[in-house]
């Protein structure tokens, strides 16, 4: 069986959420799709039972089931298949009925684009499997679509790609895989360095993103902060030396009056990545004093961040090559503030 779109549904021990995700897939107004369910716990028989209850031949369970982990399952979805388009749906998220139709229509209007990313409405899980709408979206929920091109600032620890709101052409998808050993929460940041730009942003929130009470993602800020240091530091490493002061100024302009975690990330990047030293030099004295005081109070965590690049050489090397590296080498000449 083949179709216009192949969907990869990724699940791990959450059958009550998986059912909601699958029912949102069955409700799509665009009907020409097939779906492969990737059960990351091969021993969990509840997934096969649920597919049997739903009884739609377009839904198939990968056999044999393979435990790949979150990052491995996302990479598996980026492959060349018979279907011209593909998408990913995580078990805790769900689509509005018009999601596939809207994304395919938007891509049809932009034939040179290989990937489209939709906006997401953010929901929060409450006790007793209750859900509340936070009233927030990933970015402002305006109408229409827009092209998202290369900008160095956008790659300094941020990402616009959203795993469960992508529709992409499959012909070159194998080139967009991330390193296998990175945690799932930075896969979007890494993949955005690999996919061709510009890609398409569809502003209507046709995907529902779940903030769940429990998560399979990496816990703790140390790992997150370490990878953020790699992401920001790699941009400065790729940037021509004369442009780094302006890049640092623009980052500090966007960081001030925001989350203190971002301030710490910029300071630790400036401290521990030599090519990003402008970030440290341009930091405000009170913020640097607080950072140094925190480093003295938590020497083990500080040492871990200081050594993070040396301990993650494969990820660091990956960030310094590919499509984004080509852009920085060839076209980077100004910083958007």
C-alpha cells in the first residue's frame, strides 16, 4: 500500500495518549495517507491491541518492533520511501482535522521548498488525564505562511522546527538526520542546522502540543545547558572573526529582560568557547559576578560544562559542517538585530 503521505507515529508506554493521537490522524480531511506506528517498547502489547480496536488498514505496526529511543525514532522517520511526503506524530500530541490538507496545500504553493513546519497550540496536562489550553502558541498565530531563511541569531540555541508539525518531501530526507546520541530535546535544534532553507512556516496552530506531567526526556538543566553551549558556541566558531562582536551584541539585546537561564548560557559559552569570548566581554558586570559566584558554589557542574565540548566531540563536529556551515562560510555578512 502506498499513498501521498507516510506518517510515523512514535509511542512509548502511553497508550491512553496514543489513542488520542491516532484518532486525530483518522479524522484528517486529507485521506491519502498511510501510517507506521513505531512502538519503542517492543514488550508493550497495548499498542497492537489499540490498532486492532481502531481497525483502519492504513495503520500498521512496525514489525518487529525496535527500541531505538526518541532520537533514533525521529531519525528513522527521515528516510527515502515510495511516498513523496512524510510527517511525524508523537503520541502525546494531536492534530486538528485540517492539518495535513493545509500543510500540503502550502507546500504546493511553494514548489521549491522541501519542508513545512506548522504552528502549535500548547496544552498542559492536569491530574486525572485532564487538559487545559494555556492560550499560548509556539509563535504568534497569524494567518497564511512565510518563508524562514538562514539567520545566525536564529541558530544560537533556538529552533523553529517542531517535531510533530512537520510535513516534508522524502527524496532527500536521509540528509537531515541528527547525531544518534543527542538527547531528544535538542533534536529540533540540530535538525534545523541540516534541513534546506528557506523552509515554510504555516502560522495557523493546527497541531496541539502537550506539556505532560511525566516525560521521557532528559531531566536536569546541566545536559540542556551543555548542548545550548555547543549550539551557541558553534555559531561563533563558524562566524568570521570580524562579525563576532556584532553577533554578541545582538544576542545580548535579545537576552536581556528574559529568562535568567539564557543569560547564564551566553556567559558560560563566552567563558568556555574561545571563539565566543565576545559574549563574556560584553556581559554586564553584575551578571558575570552572579555567574562566577554560582560557579564557585557548584564546581562539579561548572567543570562538567567546561568539559562538555571535549566530551561531545562528535556532536560538536556535526554542528561545524553541513548546510548551516556552508551558509556561514559563503553568505554570512550581517547580523539581524
